[in-house]
C-alpha cells in the first residue's frame, strides 16, 4: 500500500516553499542584473534581450508562490507571517535596486 501524505504536512510543505522560494528568486534576479551589467550582456541591445526576460520571469513567478504562502499560512502566528511577507517584499525591492541604479 502506498502511503499518503497527511494534508497538514502537505500544507506545511507548500507554506515553506512559498516562504523560501520568492527571496531566493529575488536574489537570483539581483545577481542576474549585476552579471548582465558587469559582462556587458545588455550593452548595445536595441530591445530588452534575454537577461531582461529572465529577470521578468523570476519576479513574476514569485506572485503565485507568495499567494500560496499566504493561503497556507498559520494565521494564529500572525507576526511570523508578517515578518516573512515583509522579507519577501524587501527582497523584491532589493532585486529592483540595480535596475533602478543602472536605469535599465
């Protein structure tokens, strides 16, 4: 017989992924911009290029993960949820920092 995951455990796993993945994706987006600028990957392009599209995907794909985090959150621990959400929003702002600095 195959064992089935307990619904509460599945909810915790989704919540953990929804808490961790968005800041990691923001960090990857931040590094991507620095690499693109540092290597000249974006120099002389007439359109956005692949670096910009990857950046956009890394940022946009965070939204469903953040929603999954909020839906599966334990709202009895409101402070924990608020801290993680604040960290996620700060990570997104951090990712947009070099974009604004280099006017990309």
